[in-house]
C-alpha cells in the first residue's frame, strides 16, 4: 500500500513537470522562431534574406483580422477565403528564372470539406500560408 502511494506521488510529480514543460513551450514568444529561421505556418519559397521578420509571426489558426493587423490590408483576394498580402521586394517566379514578381504572403482561410457534397468552407482561422513570389 505504501509503495503504491509513493508510485502515485512520483507519477504526479512527473505529470506536473511535463505539464510545466508544455506550458513553457506554448509560452515561447516569436523571437525564438525568428532566431531559428523557422516559421510555424508559412511555406517559404524565396531567399531567406528577403523574408520580412513579421512573416515569422504568422501562425496557423490566426484570424484574418489578426493577419491584417500584422501585414496590413490584403492587396488582392481572388477567391473568398484566399488573400494576397504584399510584403515588399521582388522574388523570382522560379529558381534561376529572370522573371520577377512582388514578394508576399498568400493566406488561405479555406478548408476543404469532404462531406457528402465536397466543397470549400471559408473559416476565420488560417489554414495554410505561403511566402514568395505572388502571381496569378
């Protein structure tokens, strides 16, 4: 009986330590991501030296209003739920190509619903993100 209590107490301490680690990771600010060069949401498809630091603050699940606060109003929205934000600079349309286009973020707020009648569902949560040359 005494051994069972000690084992439970030890397990509780381990669980609390793990919870603290999860909380600490969740509380990590964006400067850690910026220093590592990682982006939690955007696929990066242009040279890192052109990447604006604010792109690294974008995260999946971010609201459209939050993205607008970060990047300004979208320059173009070709479809409901897809928004193009210019970030400055010129990016190559493909590796080694001399064709250039504006650098920017393509933010996708559409989720594909595979129900009985498949369709795109526009959400207020960022589903995917791409940074690089913007073109139609």
